[in-house]
């Protein structure tokens, strides 16, 4: 296929082999229409590739997420040509952060650059529709059940819409199905054999103003984030050890009522707030462990490739950026300038160079936040040496993003 050029242009030397050919009308199937899948579909379709984007769910739907968009996301929206469309959704602008511990220790800091608070129910369909506007065939209610490699340059994708089953053979598949899916099992991904002893809850609240702060409040065995999103609602999203929930009979309502007020700052806020969401969204077995970026020739994007601690507030930026890394390489492959294995190796290399350090820091810091004494000590240190906080934030951000 002939594709238009896409910036940033990868610095790989062209090869002379033939471009892949299959009987399909599509060059690439992207599995999952979340942030990573929709962004990749937009870039590939914009450049002239024939993209089939398959999303199992239907928009709009609520999603478990802290809904804090780091400045890197805004940079990607700019490159996608979506800045004004995102602004039209009325996100809140978040300029500061506050961390609190059980014993009342507080650390306040300005964010190095403003973040946005925007619900996933608003953001995800915007990106999905953008992919369709760029020319991707974007289907909702289309669940992929199996991806099988047929040859060096052909993958069979089996998918369902309602009662109908479909089969398409394409020269390229991008996996963007999120943290975990039945597809991980069909691909025998090793992380499924590990234990992931954390759970998360999310709901929207109406409550006292947070004065443009994103707040993280620690409690024994977990932490809870608060951030305002569009319409003045506040996203409450917590992450904690699963055994703590079990101690409350597995009941999210009981857990929230009994555990969150143990942190006085959070308790005060909750006492004046009221829940707007009818119920909590809950997930468990969250795989914060290393994953492979390429499995059976499928390039993994976003959480499918690796999940960062939400503490860092950077997962959405990673999802969007992984799509931005994959798209130009995919185009070179589809254009016949790269062999599949060259494209896959280069994608893994670039992904690791970009994200490895922040993933490692997130894995290191998350358990500390779960321990009240460690969190309290950490906050005291940060108050004494604010430069330490700046350095930590800088190490979890994209080194390619200019510092303000
Ligand atoms: C507790 C918690 C809080 C977080 N808070 C933040 C935060 O404040 N800021 C931040 O930047 N990040 C945060 N994150 C991380 C962020 O939510 C993710 O990194 C981001 O959603 C990843 O996007 P994605 O496109 O990879 O996956 P997703 O957004 O999960 O999209 C995957 C899509 O694939 C679809 N899908 C799944 N299986 C199939 C299938 N078989 N066929 C077709 N479609 C399928 C799903 O329906 C879904 O739409 C948080 C994560 C957690 C766990």
C-alpha cells in the first residue's frame, strides 16, 4: 500500500522486500477502541492505511480511571489535531497536588505543568469518533475472540458482533485491549499465571471545591485520589490491597465507609460530599507486572503492553504515546520498507527506552504509599527537600516533553 508520510519520521533504513499481501480489504486490525487503539487508528488512517478498529463495548461508558490527564496527553492531543475538541468537553484545569497521610502529614506542591480532569465517558468516544473521521472503519460491539498467526505476514482475527461471527486475515494486528482480556489467555501470556493482589474502585462525587488540586490520601493498605472532572464533579478513585476488601466482606460500600475516613483529610471531605454515581465501578487482579510488547507478532499498545502505577497519573499518556511510537513503524512495514520482525524489534526497543524507567519507579513507590508510616516519613522528607519531589515527578514524565 502507498501511505502518506507521518511525523515523526522513524530513522530506520529502508529494506527491499515485498510489502505484505492478504485477501483482506484492511491493512491492519486494531483490537480495542480505548485511548491507545483509537489514537493508533487515527494516525494510521490519516496516513492512508486501511484500518479496522474493533471495540467490544459501546460508547459512552464509564471506566475505572483517576481521569487525571497529564500534560503529555495534551501534547499528544495537539499532534492529533484534537486540542479544541478536548477543550470543548469542558475539562477542569488542575495546577497543584496534595498528598496526605493517616497521621495528618501533608505535602503540597505545584504541578510542573497543568493537568486536565476529564471523564473517560467523555474522552473515549471523542477519540474513537476521531479515528472514524480520519478514515478508519471503527466498529463498536465488536469483540475479538482470537488472533492467530498464519504466516510471517498474515494474522487471522476472529471476532463477533451480536450472534454473528467474522474472520479476517490481515498483514498486521495491533493489540490495544487494555489491562487484561480473554485474548491474553488465548495468547498464553505469562502475567496471567501471577498473583495481582490489588483492587480499585471509582465513583463520581459532588463535594467541596478542591481548588484545582489533584489529591492523594493514604490509608492503611492503599490510597485514594480525588480530582475534579468536567461539570464540577469529583472523581474518587482508590487502589488498595485485595485482602483489605476481603476484611470488609468484599463489599465496596462498607470498605469506603469504614476505611476512607481513617484519613482525617479524606474523612472531612467525604463528610461534606455526596456520591453522584449510582454505584462504584470495581476491578481486581490488576497486573502491575512486566509484560511483553510483542506477542506472537502482535504489537501491544497501552495497558496491553504494560501498566504503570496510577500513583504516577501517567497511564493515559503512555497509552497515547505507545500508539505514536507504533504508527510510523507500522507504516514502514505496510509500505514494504521494514520486515515484520524488524518493525517488532524496533517497537519493543523504543517502547522500553521511553517507559522502562517510569514503570520501575512506579512499582517501587506504590507499596510505600500503602504503608502509613512510610508515607508519613516520605511526606516529611518532601517538605524538607522539595527538590526531591520535583526530581521524582521529572523521572516519571516523558523525557521528550519540553519542561515548562
Ligand atoms: C486505579 C487506576 C487509576 C488510574 N488513574 C489514571 C489517571 O488518573 N491518569 C492516567 O493517565 N491513567 C490512569 N490510569 C491508567 C489508565 O486508565 C490506563 O493506562 C488507560 O486506560 C490505558 O488505555 P488503553 O487504551 O491501553 O486501555 P483501555 O482504556 O482499557 O481500552 C481498552 C479497550 O479495549 C476494549 N477491549 C477489551 N477486550 C476486547 C476485545 N476482546 N475485543 C475488542 N475490544 C476489546 C475495551 O472495551 C476497551 O475499550 C489508572 C489505572 C488504574 C487501574
